[in-house]
C-alpha cells in the first residue's frame, strides 16, 4: 500500500554533514557519523531532536531509515514533519517494544491524533532497522514502516514545514538511534 510517488524532490545521504541542527549536552548529543545522523542519549529521561534547516515541504512522501542500537520498552524514535518556525510539528514515533503513534505538538503541548498502536512491522528492541514512511498531502496523512501501511489520519492544523528526526529515553537507560538514507518524493494524486 505504499503511495504512488513521482520524482525525488530532495535527498540526503548525510555524507555532506551539513543542514541539520546538532547539539551536545550533559544528557546527550546529536552528531554526524559515517553517512548518518546519530542521536545518543545518556542514562536519563531526555527528548532530543534535530531539524533540517531547508527545504520547507508541503505535499510529499518521505522515507528515512532509523536504526536503534540501544533502546528498550517505550523508548521512542522517529520523524518530525511540517515543523513550523514556532516549533509546532507532527511527530511520527516508533517505540522499541513494537508500537507506532502520531503526536501533534502545538504551543509546546502534545496531543495524539493516533495513540500507541501495536505494529508487526516494527522490530522490537535493538539493534534493529526500520524504513519509516510518511505521506502528507494537505490534511491527509498516512504512515508506513518497512513498506507496510500502519494508519491514516486527517488533520488540517499544519500544512507545511521542515523535517526532522528525534529520539526519547523513557526509562533512565541509554538510547542511541542512527538515521540515514533520507529521500523525499513528490506525490502523484
């Protein structure tokens, strides 16, 4: 059920090591590796994210590979999209115990248009690797993992913005996730 896509409109193999926000704190770091962006969180409950500075996307189908090397239970990782200058955005999450969900963050508050849902497509634990897919056209959004459809929602709140990645530790244990092979396609309706 992967959507029909057109031309590639953006691609990042993370080899140029530019364009993403990086950070290093006592709680963790976001840094480039070899053809990947790595989010590493120490033994604390922390949420770290990186947003790509350009371009801004409207309607698209996005795929990125996420490879957790340390994670467990409800630790989560995934994709941010339609990130606004005021940091309102959608957050598509995969959990380390095999679930998916969608949050909308607006004014610093998160709501879940799609709460946690068990998925046979998300490999539990780490190390593992998943190809995350996000289809966003107007208010219609569909979500994929490893080529398998997960769920769809309609939400007109945010119609454009930047893209990003994130990881969150929920159990005071270390979490490390590598992101690679980002491709954004035009959509064919």
